[in-house]
C-alpha cells in the first residue's frame, strides 16, 4: 500500500530550496508514494515544473492578506466580515513594522498567520516542511501526520533566526534535515537537545538533466570574456562585492561582461551601484531564466560571491557543466570546491575576488585544468533520495 506524503513550501520562486524541491519531486518513486504539495502561494517560475504525479492542494485564500498592504488587507477583511483575520493582520503588521530582522519578523508573525489558516483535513503518513520558518511551522500546527520532517537549507547562524521560537517546533519533528555537514554542526550547537534527530541530505542534482537542458544556444554579443553568477538578488549573495570586483577588472584593462541570473529585493540598490561605477555595459542583471543552464554553459568563468550558503546548488550545477569556478570563502565553500584543484576559493572581499578572477583570466591552462578535473568527478546526487526514504520508514 502506498504511503501518503505531504510536502509544504511557501511558493516556487527562484530560490535554491525551491529548485531542490522540484528535483526531489522529479526523483521520487511514485509507485510507492502518493504525494501532495501544499503551497502558501501558487506562484514562482518553478510552479510549471511540478511533476504531473504530484497533487497540488488548493491555495489558502486568506494567506494573501498577510502578503498585501495593511490598508488594503484591513479594508477587504472588514468589507467581508472577516474580523478575526483583520485583527490578526493588524497584529502581524505591528511585527512587520517594528522587527527589523526579516527572519525573526516571519517567525514572530506566524502565530497570527496561523490563526487565519485552516487545518488540513487529510491524514498523512509523512509530512515534510521543506523550508525553515513557515513551512515547518505549518507542518507542526496544521497537519495531521504520523511522522514529521523539517528542512533547514542554510547556515542557521547567518539567517538571524530566533532559536527560542524554533526550539519547541523542532522538538515536535521526527527528523530535522539540513543540506551539508557544516550546517548540521551549526544546528547541533544551537539545538543540542535535538542532536539525535539532525540528519544531512544533500540537494538532488542530476547531471543528465542539466547537460540536456544546457544544449539550448545562447548568443551573447561581443568577444569579451563571459562571467556568470546565479542567485537571488539579496544581501547574502554578495553582489555588491561582485560589482566592486568588476570595476577593478575594468580598471585593470580586462575585457569582460558579467551576467547575473536572478531576481530579488536588492535589484534597485544594485542597479544604483552599477550606475555609480559606470558598469551598465559590463555588469548585467538579466533577471530570472527558466532554464539557466545554457547561460552557465556559455560562461568562461562561473563566480559565486556569497556571504554564506547552506550548500550552493548553482555551484554544483556549474561543476557539472565543468566551468572554471571562483567562490568566496563562505562557510560551506570547502564542501564543494577543493582550492586550486577544481576551482578557486578567495577571501570574502572585492579585492580578493578580483585577484581570483584575474588569475583565471590570465591562465587559460589553469581554467582547462579545473574543467578536466571536474569532468572526472562523480557529481550526481540522485541517490540522496534513499536517505529520505529511510527517514520515511
């Protein structure tokens, strides 16, 4: 008899966790599992990628009040007689306004969001909150399941989370899963009482799928060296460092164009920095791409300028496409790159980033060496799905 499994996620926008969820769902054995997917919002570039075997549950209609302006939400709630939701939106709004840390804001507002969402009526064998904060909280508060799992996709310390809020939720999980050994050690230090339930499951990446998708042609104008980075436009991806490094490359006479694939809340700030540094023709924010792999394949060098990562899916994908890679020394960089063997790890500042990129530009033989090394590595992680199956037992 098939087991009934529920996955819970905020939405399917452009993040690494969202991409990882789609890869996981593409890998699952549907002869053994009936899978439902609950999204707080039916949106995002990966929404169309949900496998047909997955049953997508109805979107919770009242969640939208917590994702619109206070004035509009309040007026709509009062007009429809939704007085309790209006009160909860008001209380959540107070947190949104006064809590400057976005992670803690989301954590603290959950108790008011939760009161406005119905419980799911289906009984599941397994429920999986596939991201920190709301998906895990929903899994605990709103789902009836025999076993519950929660996923943390990044460095817990760097996200600015309130461990006191999470402690009680994590205590109700059967497994707390994260994406690297480094992230597991950080969770153990923060939650020593839950050490026994903390597991590592690497994000699933399929070389065959990535190589196939990368076959599409990209025609970039000009003969400049092509630099590519992928990531959400937010603070922790460190694109300000990339802009400064790009300016140094131009000033040093290097003929480059740097393309950033991604979207996010920092776009306006980054555009301002690009303009101030007179890099409009050199540093390009090209937005989201449903299929980023042809762009990575067309790159001469792939660069990850992050301040922190759980485990960068984009770096794994660049490795699969055998690109010369430069990464900043974020906490999990050494899990993915062996410095001077299959890529370069540089200090987390624009000067070091510039020097690393310049070193690869100046040394085509080293670029070729890195690519050859990557071509000999076993980079697929499809077998990670069996760790999930073991936790389901």
